[in-house]
């Protein structure tokens, strides 16, 4: 049932079965079936299906969403306590980080984490920004670090540094970008609109490392962090308008936990204000 609640929360936030399926890496029929199972158990309708693409939450869904976070939080607390019973000397902190951050920033943080917290183990999940937000909301990770301006009511978002985006690669008429939900994908679409660009060919991939390799092979152009451009690749500055923030995400109640707060303060102290 906990997995079903995670699915429900994602559908509620995205207002879409298909987008929820993409974020959760499951099929749309699986999402539909899990929502139907919850509706059967609660004897109510959670979403009004106005069309294939448009759904609206019912008052019952609004109430369930408010309570789902508390249910998942309580479950995670019990899970952690049982883990501590089995090994009193080991604690875990779960991080969710976006792909660019995983390459250009998190190694700096990791060395300090190991030095300052020798008795703590760490789980690190790399994903796109929207998936990281979803993982924080559903208590799969304790702390998220992302590069896309996302926020919800139950999440505390802190800016922890700035990053300059540049246009990198060879102008072949082909643009390479990330999938929907990623920071790079978000800013690339913004750039296309503002510069009135209609690519002759557009390639979407879900891995920033692959974008870097394709640019190195002369396939096309992409927006990248100025710190993430392969050596020798031509770049064009996009100016301050495409200087983005990196964000630290944490559930409001987790931010009040003294144990978790130690890691928030360490991350803020390690990462530079301007990248």
C-alpha cells in the first residue's frame, strides 16, 4: 500500500497518469491499476477523468494527499528505528541528486561527509530534478539537490549556489537535450522559446554524460553547465539570464531534525555561492 500511496502522490502533483508513470519509471496501466486499487479500498473516486489527458482531484483526493505524507513519514521513521535496533552504531542518510550536480559538485561534499561523519553511511540516488523532488516528497531520500526551480507546499527549498549555462558544441542543425523533468531540459526549452529556435533535429537523452560524449563527437549543440563542458569544445556564453540556481530540498519536518540539519549546514558551507 505504501508504494500505491507514492504513486497516488505523484499523480496528484502532476495531474497526469502518463507523467506520473514517467517519473516513477513504471507503465501507465500500472499507475491506473494502483489508483483503482486505492479507490476500491476507500470506496471513493480520487480523480475525475475529463479526457485522456486531463484529470482533476476530488475532495477525497485532497484529503488523502494531506495525510499521505504523514503516513509515509511514520513508515520511514519505523523503518529507521528498526534498522537502528539491528545496528546501534550505524545510521544512514539518503541523498537524491541531479545529474549535473553529481559530476561537478557532489564529490566535494562527499569528501567532507566522510570526514565529518565517519559513523554514518550514505545512499546516493542520481536522477533528474523532478524525480529527486518526488523522492524527497515521498520520503525515499532525506535530502535532495537539484538544478531546476521546483517547489511544493511541504518542501523547504534553499538556494545554495549559482551555475552558468553555456551553449556548447558544433552547429550542425542538431540539438541534444535532456528529458522532461530535468534541469537541462527545462532551460533548453526556455532558450528555444526566447531565441526563437526550431531545431532541424532534436535528440533527447536521459543522461548528461551521454550528451557530453555526443558533443565531443561533433553530433550537435546542447546547453550545459560551464563546469561540465568537455575540454576543447567551443562554447558560447548565454549571459546572466541563463545563470541558474542550485537548490537544496528537504521536507519541512525533516529540516527540524537535529541529525538531518547537520548535513544541511555542511552542504551549505561546502558548496560555493558562485560556481
